[in-house]
């Protein structure tokens, strides 16, 4: 499937910026199941400083905001060919060893609720892959998907206790529980082509777990499936903070409003 993507991120500052840097993880990965045909990033009132590959093999771009700017716009456009591998990404790569994805973070660390979830699955007698699918179902059954119910800093345990969250929270709960079950797991940010609309208000997030014999396998907990050809992987990490599309540091007294527009649609391939 050929997907066309447009992703616009707009920051508005209440006072002119003295100095600000933005770290962007907005370039899709070249991995099994997807090839990047073209990708570009444009900036209004900002300029690129450097691009490098981080410890998770994420293409990371640093941009500096122009002094005295009151608004910054980052626009990404591209085309990606994708293929359905039932969520299987394959062997481990990156600069971090596999065992590092067993270590909990503040966002994934289980509390009482998630520990009970883990305990309920601790006696699962099937294959590990089946157990992970059961974990995904259990998270969705117990945590309702509700837009606006949590924030970027909400932990998996907080979302689990509140019984509501978004894709980011579902991923953190799954990752924390999988690690507690001694399964390496990681966070994925990217794009999803929706069947009922092109325009969206956010990127998407899901999780991957490492299964012997298969390698990394994806689980979109919010939609109850493994990623297929409608998904585009952009960045991975131990939690949201490692894979966040945009993070920034600003100096001065200004606060900011964030607006995101995403459009993902299928394109016909010329034979």
C-alpha cells in the first residue's frame, strides 16, 4: 500500500521567544514492511541545526527557533510504501541491548492495578505470543479509550487506575506489564491510515514486544490488532519520551499552545 502523509505541527507563543530548540523525531524508519519513497520537512520561523541517529535508530533533527518568533510551524510531507507482515518487524537492531527493554521507566512502572493485571496473566499456559495478545485484549477491556482523558506525562498506572486513556496510555500499560512478565517491550510512534477519514488531530502510538523466533512484534492495543499495511513506524523507544515526535526547550517567560494536523491517505500505484 502506498500512503501519502502530511503532518503539520504549529506552536504559538504568548510572548516572543528569546531562544528555543526543538528535537524532532518525524522521519519514518526504513524497516521491514515499509520503504520511504520521499520525505521532506519545512520550517517557518525555525531552521535546522543538525540531524543524527539516536540510540534507537530514530532519525532525530534539531531545529532552532528564530529569535523573537511568536509562532513556529513544522510541516512534513512524504510517501511510504507499506506491506502487511502481521506486525512482525523481525530481529533486534539499535545501539541498546535487548535487556534494556526489560527495565521499567516512570511512565511504564506497574503499581497495584497493573501488578494485579500481571498476576492474572502469570499463570497463562499458552505460547508467549498468545499471552501477549491476551494482555493486549485485557488492557483494552479494562481501560476505555477516551480522547482528552490523560496528558503526555500520565503514567500507565495512573491511566489504568482511572480506567481511561488514549493510545499512548494503552501502550505504556502493555509495555509495563510485558516487562513485568520478563518480555522486552518498547513504545512506537507513527501514523495510521484511518478507514473513515483522512484528516486527524494526532499521530498514533502502539507497542512492540520481543518474541523468540519472530523478533519484534507489534500490538496496537487501542484498536485490538497487530499493525498492518495501514501503519507507518516513525520512532521507537523505552516509552513516549524516547519516541515523542516533538520535544523542545525554550528560554524566556513565554508559554505555548500546540496544534497538530495529520492527513494520511492511500495513493494509487501506477503500473
